[in-house]
C-alpha cells in the first residue's frame, strides 16, 4: 500500500516538475497551469499503468493456471501471491480427494464381491469388474442402461420387482455351464435418494459344499441303516422264535458281524473328522519306516489269512531299499500308519486268494520317498480312477461290503497325504492289478545314519 502511495506521489511530483520546467522554458506567464497539467497527466499515466496491472491479474485469475502467475510488486503483487496460495491449496485438496476417490474405487475393484450402483431408475451408474464378470455387464458400454434390460433371468426380474430388499436371490451367473457352474447371490440395498446398491457374491462353492454335506449325511444314514435293519431283524427273530442253541449262536455271530461293520464305519468317520479338524502335523515326531512296514505286513498277513479260503494264500512281500533301513518319516505316526494300512488292506481284500501283493519303499529322484502297494487283483477301470478318493465311492459295492469296506478308506489316505504335503497316486489296469503310491516330499523323511 505504501509502495502504491509513494509511486503515485513520485509520479505526481515528476509530472509537476516536468510541467513547471516546460512552462519555464517557454517563458509562459502562468507557470502554475503547466505545473498542474504535468501533475494531471502524471496521475493519468499512473492510473493507466495500474489498470494494466490489474487487467493482467484478472486475466491470469480467469485462466486459473498456477504456472503463468504474473510477477508483480505492491498491492497487485500481494493479490497475485494470495490468490496463488489459495489456488495451490485448492488444487492440493482436489488432488487429495481425487486420490481418495481412486483408492476407494480400487478397493471396491479389488473386492471379491461384485458391486453395482444403480440410480433411481435402476440405470447402471458404475460397477466393479467382479460384478461385470458375474453378471455379464460392462461398466463403460452399459453405462446408464437399465439393468432389467440387460439381465433377463426371470429370477432376477422378479427380485427387482419386489419392494423387500432384506432378502437376497441366487441365480445363474454369466457363462455358467453344466461342467463349470457359476451361481451368483444378489442382494439389493437402498441408499441416497431412491438409488440402489447391488452386491453380488459367487456362491458356487458354498452351494456345492452344501450339496456335498447333504449327500454325506444321506450316505452315512444309509450305511448305518443297512446293518441296523439286519441287526433289529435278528433281535426280533431271537425274541419271537424259540431257536435251538446252534441257530442262536449262528444268529449272534451274524449280529456281531453287523455290529462290527457299524463300529468300523463310525471309526472311519471319526478318523475323517479328526483329520479335518486338527492342525497340520509337525516335523518333530519320527516314525521309523521299518516299524511302519513291519506293522502293516503283520496286519496284511492276518487279514489275508482270515479272508482266504483254505489252502489259497496270497503271496505278500514287503521290500525296502537297503539304504532306507534306518530312515524315518516325519509326521503323525497314527495317520501315516492308517494311510498305509488302508492301502494294504484294500490290496488284500481286492486280490484273489492266489494273487500277489508287493509293498515297496524307495527314495525318489527329487529327494522324496515313495511307498508303493501293488497287487495282481481285479484292477480298476480308468473311468473310476478320478473318483476313487471320494467319500463312499465304490467300484464294486457288494464286494466292498462283503470284505468289510466302508468306502472311506481312500478318502482317509488322500487326506493324510495332503496333511503331510504328499500325494496319493493311483494307476490300474483292468484285469491285471493296481498300484497305489504314497509320495512324500523330501521334508517329510530323513535317512538316519548309523554309527
Ligand atoms: P472300501 O472301504 O470300499 O474299500 P476305499 O475308499 O478304500 O473303500 O476304496 C474305494 C473303492 O476303490 C473300493 O470300493 C474298490 O472298489 C476300489 N479299490 C480300492 N483299492 C482297490 C484295489 N487294490 N483293487 C481294486 N479296487 C480297489
């Protein structure tokens, strides 16, 4: 302000002096008139210069470009400086809110759930990629399209027509096929003035798990009901008929078989639920491989003897590389024992009396350990192989039941191997025999050196 006043004063003085000097040179009588004219002209010049500076500031403010702010002194300089500071602050706030919006949108994009924003006329304002994939819409192409015109599924149409938004609906997702189904749950939420938020979620796995649970319960009930029916039939017979002692003993033996069958089934179910519910086995417990092989060999001999007809004894051989004699498996001994014992018991049960069973252990080329159970039994047709580890899946139902099978053995083996970071590999040729291999990674076994 001071600079402004001083500059005006200076210019007025200069103008008066020039006027006075001019009058003096021309020998004019009334010098003071020239003095006043000089001052007036100087004041006018000051005003024009000031107006030009003001105009530069206004032009710059109109452009709003911080980069071309004019360099000035005095009052206009201060106006420019303050305006520049305000503009910079506004730009920073704008950048920050733009960044927040971007972060917010990328967070919604990253969500595994779909999000669609609809206006009051159910026109699409925005949707994330998950929703686009699940519903088959495109956020750019379908912008401001009515969602009802794009999704024609009657389930969805009926859902959008109802006023109740507390319920969700499940419909077929985009590109759902029989071999690769996609089921999508859609839930509406109201917000703002008549706007709606659609949340979508892939529920295919949830529905499959629910179906599996239903099947499992139905299978277990069926498996338990069969021996229970037989048992109660015998109990009724024993209660109503006056049987001879021999017959009574025969019936009691049959009842014991059925009770044993139920017992085995419950044991296998408990084993499965224990496997599912307990943490992954650590690496601290050691199970000597030779002990595991010995225990399973004795079990196999006993089972084979109990199943085989007189005189027909299966040939059972357990072989192990010399170098592995002192090696140990690292994991849960009970589980490892149960896995091998299930395979060996299957080999014995599904191989004829004069067949051959061989169990061998060897190190693999990548540092792992493989225990293979081979038999010369009936073999399994290729189409059954991928489903063998499903619970209650049996190739020959009656043969499995006759020999005391529950249909859960291979499911248990697969689980045990998964928990130990290994795999169960199966190959078989119909009519020639089968081979089941337990393959452990290098971290799950150790060769103990002897002194
Ligand atoms: P199960 O208790 O019925 O033996 P598993 O889960 O152990 O149930 O096996 C599933 C099915 O796989 C069996 O019912 C049988 O049909 C088939 N299977 C398993 N092991 C063999 C084998 N060594 N030889 C032929 N078939 C086998």
